[in-house]
């Protein structure tokens, strides 16, 4: 069993990777749109190739973040927080005023 600090670090790393993955996905969408727009407006221009290069960079970063997150989840399976309190049971309905019972 892994120590508690390692488990917390893996949870933090997974959370950070999810945030970064969202950022990279937005970057891929942005640069795909920019590459399509400049490719249509100015085919073969320097701006188009820069957009395509940045699209490739963000796609690579997105794939890397996805792989790391997948490996991290494979190493540490998803743990649900333990609830140590007694389970809640349905209480009997009581009148709002205690004197009218």
C-alpha cells in the first residue's frame, strides 16, 4: 500500500493533468481553426505554416498529457473517499411544533 503522501501527490498530479489537458485541447481547436482559415485565405504562406506548426505542437502536448494521465490512472486506481461516519437513516417524521405531538 502506498503511503498517504504518494496518494495525495498522485491525486494532485491527476487534477493538474486534467486542467492542462483541457488547456491543450483548447489550443488544438484554436490552432486548427487558425490553420484552416489561413490555409484558405493565404495557401502556402508563412502564417499558415506557423499555424500548422503550432497545431502540431499542441497536438503533441495534448497526446502526452493524455498518455501521462492514463498511466497515472492505471498505476493508482480511482479511490473514492472513505466515509467513516455512520450511515444516515430515514428519521421518523415529527411535527414542526414539539408540543402538538
